[in-house]
């Protein structure tokens, strides 16, 4: 069961069932003031499957669902400005873009890596026409940019280190993995590293060699 509250009034907007008891809801996200996207166990075409499910927040009813066999991870997805599209990195090689209202795939991109790479985040820019995808390979963080108009991808930057590691807690960073800076000037990676798009360099970061204290500094 999901309850939605209004920030403006502090009042409850709607309570509705996303799934039956004993069945699991993996994640939920408000994509707009009237739409909620959930990933849960569900019956699709008469079969018990994992599915992306879209709900009308005002009415508390399900609008549409899509069987989605891949494990859903919120750190691998991002919603476009305005809540129209969902971009999801299925793995380090495949990016899908879905229109949220129809749950239809409207774009895709494929990446190739010389060796195994793990995903480290995905983010729309403020205009919603480019997507940044972060990867870690051989202790190097790489950010690739996908142009949605052409479907092409380019390597934006690559630098040494895993920016997902938090020097403050000594654990993996749990905030937003990748964010565009205003004006598409670069990215904030894992809350600890500012990357300049033009130079391709990390221009400010928290020294991951230090677990505690204030260690913000610019690279030498």
C-alpha cells in the first residue's frame, strides 16, 4: 500500500494498493504530481512477473504495466525534467529510454567496453536531450554522454578512482550518483567530485584517502 502526501498542504492526497499482501514492491517514484511509477511483482498477460507499473495518484488506479525481467535498481535510472521519460541502464552495455505515460521504449543506446565495467549512475541534462552515464572500469571512472537526437554516445571524461566511495562514511555513497551541473558545464559524481566537461578533469573533490574530517581540495 502507498500513501501520497502533499508538500504544499501537508495533507494526505491518496492511499492505494500497489500490490497484494506478501508480494513485494521493489521501488516507487513520483514522476509528476499525478503519476507514480512502481516496480513490483505483478501479473502480466496471466503470468506472475516483475513489472514496471504506472499509477494515477489522484484516482489511485493503475494505468499501465510493463513486464520487466531485468532487476530494477534506482541508482541505474533517472527521470527526465518534466517527468516524461525514464532512462534506465540495464547493465554496463545497454541504455533504454521509456516514455512514462505509455511505458513504451522510445530510444536505446549500446556501449562497448574493452573489459568488464560496472555502472555508476545515469542522469538527464536540464534540457532533457542528453543523458550522462557513469561507469567504473580498471579503477577508472568514465562518463559517457548520449545525444538523444542522434542516438550517438561520446566519452565525456575519464579519470582514476571510484567516485562512488564516500570518504566521510567509509562506505558506498547512497545519494544521487550522477548530476549535471547548470549549463551542462560538467557533472557532480557521487556528491564528492566535480568534473569539468570542457577539460575532462576532476577540478574539485573530497580526498578519498581520508575517511573523516574536512578534506575538500582541488587536484594538484
